[in-house]
C-alpha cells in the first residue's frame, strides 16, 4: 500500500536535514582545512594554494598568495588582494597591502587614500597602526609616522618599548622635536617609560635636555619618576649644578622653606622622594619614618627601628650640592637600646668617585638627646655632589641581629669657615657666576627660617647646655635653568 503524503513528510524532512548537515559539516571541514593551510602559508609558500583548493575565496590565503606574487606578477597580486578584501572587509591588513602595492606601482594618490581609509575604518587596531606608520615612513611623511606610532603605543602599551629607539632617534634633531611637541603636550601614556629609556640611552645629554624641555612645556608638573630619572642622568654626567637647579625648580613653596646645604635636616616635610631629598631603604629589617618624639625640634624627627636582622649598607641617604670649601655636618642624636655590632655612623663621600670625605662618631646603646658634629672638605668641583649616608660600621654577616631604635634631628651642613649662607653658591663649572633666582640677583644675605617657638621643657634639649637649632639658609624663588635669558633689569 502506497504511503500517504502526510506519512512521507517526516522522512523527507529527515533526509533534507541530513543533507544540510552533511553540507554544513563539509563546509566547516573545508574552512578548517583552509585555515590550517593558510596558517602554514607564511612559512610554506605552497600551503596558500592548498588552502585555496579547499576554499577558493578564502581571504587570508588570497592575501598570503598575493604577497608571494607581488614581485613576479603585480597585476595578479592586485587582483588577489581585491578578492581578499571583498571576502573580508574587516581585515585592514589587506587594504594596507593594496596601499603598498599601489605605491610601488607609482599610484601614490590611490595608495595614500587606501592607507587613510584603513586608518579611518580601524582606528583601534594597534598592529594596523604600525603598518600605517611603516607605510608613511616609506612614503617620506614622518609626521603621520609619528601619529600612528603614538596611537599604536596608546592602544597597546606592549608595542611601545620596541619603538623607543626610533623615537629617540627622532628627538636628535630640531625638526623631529617639533613634530614630537604636540604629541608630548598631550602627555601620552607611553611618555614616562620612554623618558626613562631616553635618560638611560641618549648618546648626547643635549637630546635628553631637549626632551626635558618638551615635557616642561606640557604645562603639568613632572612626575617623581620622570624627575628622578632626569636627575640621575645629570648626576651621572657630573652636571651637578644643572641637576640641582632642575630639582629646586620642581619644589613647592613649602619645600623651599626647608632648603639649605642639606635639604630638610629637621625632617618636617621629608617624604623620601630621592633626587636631592632624602632616600630611605626598603629593606624589611629596618623601618625608617619621621615621627614626633619628646624634645624634637618642630613636629618631627627621623626615626629608625631595627627588627633583629642584618642591616642594609645604606639606611638613609641624601645627595647634597656643595662647591669646593670646608663644611661642618652637625645634628642631634638619641639612640634607644641600639644593638648593632660596631654601631652606626654617618659617612660623607664624593658621589662621583665614591671616595670617603669623613665619618661621624659611632652610635650604639642608649643615650639622651645630644649633639654631634664633624668637619669635612670638598676639594674640587668634580666632587660637587656629596652623598651623606647613615650606615652600619664595617660588614655585618647574614643573620647577625640588629635591634633597637635611633632618632636624629636638626641635621645640617654649614660652611665651616664663615656664616652659612653669606657666600653665594656658584656653578661648579665655567665662570664663577652666582646662581640667580628668576628675575633677580642672588642676595648677599639669604633669608632664614626659624624653628617654631617652644615652651617649657620642650624649648631645649634634655642635656644641659645643648644649643638650640640654628636657623637654616633658604634661597628664595626659582632658579634660572642653564640657557635661560638673563633677568630683565629691575
């Protein structure tokens, strides 16, 4: 008996579904094989043809095959790229290949339009931005090259470091700096690591100076890391006056009030920022901070607490800018149950050579607040950078216990042969000219700050006869950087 149409319908549907599934499975298999061979094509040229055998219009395989034919048959390469772009209009690399091919054929206008179209269609594609940058570099357009480098590095920060050498090369000439200026003005995310790279790798310090000027022109204060990398390079070059001026000009008004031959020896504002400020160890065996304690001058004093492990070679340090002459380093100290082998000492050394200039007495045990001092000499301008460091005496073996606490306050460096601040501070090289505040000559007598008024027992050290903290010399105003025009007559 013949099946009715109604009874045959389910079988027909099952057959249609089976056929469709078979076709879909074949297409999936074909696409998979095409992708496999296309992936191999860049290493194995014959694989591109194999991919097209599985999928005749597979865009990736068409593009790879076009690259292979660009030299031998440009017309065929162009046709293959056109087919590839029709098959996948979301692949900007195909457009960039067409742009490069047309430029080689002398069709510059058409090529530029293709590159600009790719930039508009794929604004957030970092690899395409690098391709566009390379296109414009070959086309002799450095401004568009830089623009695409900038965008690529902001989109994908991992792409930035490989471009740093090229950017540093651009910064070597005034034209390149002029093109970098509007980019740097926007403070792109890649700038801080690039500036650190330039500080380490610039062959000429003038290149770093120019980048520093670009950054300052951006109108926002330099970050601490930026400033310290710049200062480190200037110090390494022995340009102590230039580094010191840059550091002073980065200080705020309040910080200028604790400025002297030693910065913030009373530890009222110290935040361990490096440069010509204090720097403290990050070792877990010792905790360095500034806190209030009885009989401290002002609100704070330096406090170091040792936790029973080996002490680092530098607990706290500061680099000072000092011209040749005789100086006195002084301060107040209060050790508290300090157990540290042969003790702690302050050491002054020439930062450039590492040669020791002087060392203080050794601090150990317990004591009340008392004063200490030592004289030292800066012999020549090569030693204008003087490093002051608190360190353990001698070598401490691993595991040797160091326990207890120590306090310091009222640390200062003054001229030993006259009143501190009466002699202007000269630049360490060239003609003997005093450093000037912007817009005015350096005064013969500098302004001073006084310690806050104290009352009762707090007004003096707990040891009878201990002198009060001396006022510190404070240069007023910002200093003119090297190359600045002379101040206008007042």
